[in-house]
């Protein structure tokens, strides 16, 4: 079995959909289907049951999935150890906003345990670039929040967080149980610098053009609320200073915590990072995540 074919199989097994798996692998569906059929012929058993109701795994497929994951993990570890021995094992991780959340702490510890011999560089980025410098080649992988322009990137969701409006504690709306975007229609909202991703800006402005002060970092967001009464948006579940309040927004889509990397990058350190991040963010005790306050 080729490692590439096993990666194809794992993608189909995890998606249970050939179209989604093909999109995830950045390939068309017909060659993916042919590769899976060749793999089934090689192992001498059907791995998937295909029907009008969808795709399900056979008992043989379940066993192969466990073995394939172990083999791919071992191969990635081998590549990493060789790179480390050659002095070439380095990964740069971009993190948006502040990095004090416990999900990031779990991820950092688990990744370090898995790859003790590599150099991990962290680039803490502001709110102006949701990709944390991916397109500019400044980082290998980004731990950030969506939505943003995903062109030429691969993006994997880790969690979706409900959001709320950040207001001064003495604001007339601060004592409501919840708000709708229409309740904030006449308010000033944070803006990102000119040239910022328009999808990113639109989400944090509730889907409509707004006016307000330009901010780049979390502290500027907080100060704008305190001094000017500007409306900001934050994922729920984080402590804020006593002079601020967060009211849930019931008609705004959740903020998605994601891991992103450049499309086609086959660096095993990135693959391992995605695997560890997925596990870290799906632990039963996982708390609501990054950043403590974010317009992003």
C-alpha cells in the first residue's frame, strides 16, 4: 500500500462522502474513487458500502482505518525525526489575538510531547490578518477564527462559538438577556484597517457596512468600548473587566475556531499539528476558546 493511497482512504473514511473527501484532498472525485477501488482490490475486501443513502464503512474498513492512521502517524514521525536529525525540523505557528486560552495550552503541550526534537516558533498576530501571515509565507499553519477568504488555503474547523455584543456595563442594552443585530443598528462598530479581508470585516460588522474607529489589537477594542461606547463582538464565555458587559447575539452565526494552512503543503509537521489540534479542541472538558476578547 502506498502512503498516498492510505491518506485518500482516511479522508473518505472521515468524511463519509467522496465529493467532500476529494475537495479536502484538492483533487477531482473520479481518480479518488479509482484509488479506493484499487485499494479494495488490493486488500481483497470492500471498505465502503455505497448506496443512495450515502457512504458507510464496512467492518473491514473500520479495521483498516485504525491501522492506516497508525501507519501514517508512524511515517510522519519518521520524517520528522529525520528532519530533526538534519537540523531542519522547524514549524512556525500563527496565533490570532491573545493566546492564554486553555485549548491552546493543551495543544501546545500535546504537540511538544509528540515532537520533542523540533523547534516551534510562534507568531502572535493582530486583528488585521485572519490568516496570521499564511499567504505571505510568514507562518506554516494558523490557529485563528473564520470566516475569511479561504482561496488557496485548507481550513479545518475545530469548534464553533456563539458570540455576543460587548458594551459598557451602564449601557441601556447591557442588561438584556439577548440582543439582535437590529438592536445595534444605530451604533458605531469597530473597523479593521483598509485592505483587510472583506469577508472577515463583514462578519465582525454583523454582515452590513458600519462606521467606527479603526482597531488593530484586542486592547484597542476594549478601550474603544470603554471610552467611546463602540460596539464590539466577542465569543461568549470569557471574562471581561467589570466596566464591560457581553450580551448574546441570537441572530449572528457562531465564530468558528479553525486551523488553516496553505493548500498543497504536505509538511508532516503541519499534518501532525492538525491532528493534535483536532484532538485538543474536542476533549470533553474543553472550554470556550481564543481569544479572551476579539473583534476577530
